[in-house]
C-alpha cells in the first residue's frame, strides 16, 4: 500500500512541501491501523519504524524529520538540532531540506511559512498549549513579518463534537472576552458543571488575527467524525497519530 496524505491547500511557494498524513496505507495492526507514526502509543515499534521509513521514501526525503516528544508545552525548537528527541511542541527552520513535523490525533496542527518561503514551522496545539501561548511563542521566533505569513490549519477535532468543561472555558475566557466566540454552551442532563462545544479552529484563528496574520487556510476537517481518514484520541482512546509536516525543498 502507498502512503496517503492531505496536501496543504494554500498559496505557498512551490518549493514549500506541506501536509498531513492520514491513517491508511501502513503496516500497523488494530487499533493503530494502519499508518501510525508515533512510538509512544503502544504500537509495535518495528511497525512504526516501517511506517516512518515509508514516510521518508514516499516523500523523497533525504534526511529524517526531527520527531518531537510532545508534552502540551509552549516550547518551540529551532531545527536542525543536535539532540535526538527534544521535549517541545513546535519546531521551526530557516534551512532547506529540514523537515518540521508534529503528531496529532485531535489536537490542532498548524503549518506556517511566508510568501517568500524563507522559513517554515510546525505547531502542535492542544487546548492547553493554545491557551498557554504556543502559537504566539513560535511565531515570535520567525524572521518574516506577520502580514506575510501563511498558516494552514490541519486536521483537528471539529466544533460540533469537541465538548469541554469549565477548565477549558476558563483557560481562554478569563483573560480574553473575545474567546467566548469559540464556545457554544450545551446542556448535559444530570450534570451540574457547565459544558461547551469548543471550536479550536476558531480560537486559533482569533489568536492569529490578533498577531496580524490574515492569510489563514484549512480548518475544515474533523478527526473525531472521520474515522476512515483520521486517528482520534477522544473517539478511540488507544490509537495512532498522524503527522503534519513542512519543509523547504
């Protein structure tokens, strides 16, 4: 089987290669079936390695991507880096053939470049990282002006199914009244605690626009609802991870 992936749909320069893998086309067995790229989820290591090797060969990469140990932090690392496995939730680079990659299964992946293709970045944004400033912190490291940046929002859990509690609501709205736009209150029978449907795409867009970034694309997927294409941690618990990647060719 050949690897399937979704190409980022945005007006980036031709030499910017970016997209997200889907769950099909690999060798992993259920519940990781089949193109799982994560080593930390309980999948058979040799099968993950096969999938990663296929990832390299099908994208014609001469150097391996720098896989991160993601911890829902606000750490962004400049690539290439000397360490083999860095605890970070974003990476960025100004060098050709250097692949930035993040793994997700409901969290929001953001891929970033500028109109000239002078830099690239990949961000893993769960609700906690998004609230704590992972997007702002990563963009602050890029040399390009905000108005020239392009951002593609990759597959994440959709607003119709992403139900959250007061902790998430408060994390965004206590310091930002506008953040309420990304929440829709829902009534849950028998529960005293309030619940909301959370639009993580809308929240990321609010934050990007506040930084002066208006060239925003993607954001029309739902990992939870599309079981054929995507892994979803919230839907399945034990599951694999997709990879969102970007580099200057």
